[in-house]
């Protein structure tokens, strides 16, 4: 049984170093039901004007712009812009810099439409919390009752120079970035931490985290289903509620 999403797509402004890059990203966004490109910009100031003009909810940032190089553009924006920025990076080494500047999420090239769709769904979940930033009331999960230790354990992630306590059951998956850093992926965004997948896989095994490859530690409880991606590989899909 299948059901279709009828909610409106997220209004998106693309910030790219040139028109060709912007066009390529716009084409990539077209198959995604969760993203609608309303404008593109090659400068940070133009991007701000387009966001305000269209009341855009997403900034898709790729590469350098004429006025500011690379992700340094995030330093020029106030938090109300950076917190909606999805930054496209060429190496996970750039993830630390992007997230520390307040970016909502980072995606590594090469991109596919599915990645943008999942990012849009995560943004949708965050936006649904209200313009005042009020957090959704958390339901008590059966897993918390079955594992009392989960109620007392917290992980700490950094975002925009601030440290945040994270409950293991709220984390969708953990990804290694190199240089002894990991990224915690949650509905509210991404958080960086100095840690290793090896250590976390042992600590979080009781909470449903299963290491499926060297740099990836997903929370099995956050997976709705998996589909064959060819060559003996599988691609998971997050459960959306």
C-alpha cells in the first residue's frame, strides 16, 4: 500500500558559484517532491534578498561565490539564514567547518535526488516545530521502557559553537568524517563530535545501532525499509511520522 505526500514543497533558493552549477542543481531538485526551486543566486547578498522575497525555507549552497569564497558565506548570514542552509561539500573534511558555522546539514557530492528528498523531509520535520522554535513534545518510546539505561545516557554534539545534549534514540544515524570526528544526524539537523564509529558502535549497540560499514552507524529503529541498490548493496529509507 502506497500513499502520496500532499504537503507543499519547501521553497528553495540555490546559491552557486555560476549559472551552470545552479542549473545542474535545479535539474537535480526536480524529481524531489519535497523541494521547489524558486530562485538562484551567485552572491550571498543576492541570496538573502531572494530568500526574503520568496519567503524561502531552504538555502542550497554549492561552491564559492564572487563575494565570499566557499562556505565562508555562512559567516555573513545571521542565524535565520544559516540554520536553513544545506551545504554541498566535496569532502567530509569540510563538514566540520560548515556545521561549526551553523549550517543545517551537509551533503557530499556526487548528489542524487533521493538525498535531497530525505534532506527535505528532515527540514519539513524541523519546520513543523513552529516559527517560534518550540520543540515537539516527545513521546515515551517503548524502547526507553525496555532499556532503562537509555533514559540516563546522553551524547554531546556541537553546532554553531554550542554544545547540545542528544539522546541516543533521537539519532537517526552516525557518520564518520575523518580526523576522529563523527556527525550525529537527527531531525533537528546535524551535530559534530570528536569520537569514533568503533567506540560508538560498542556503546550504542543496546540502543539499536548496528555498524553496517566502516564509516556508518545507523539506528535500525529509524529505518522504515531497505531496497536493493545493485551489486549486493541496499539503500535504506527513514521512517517518517
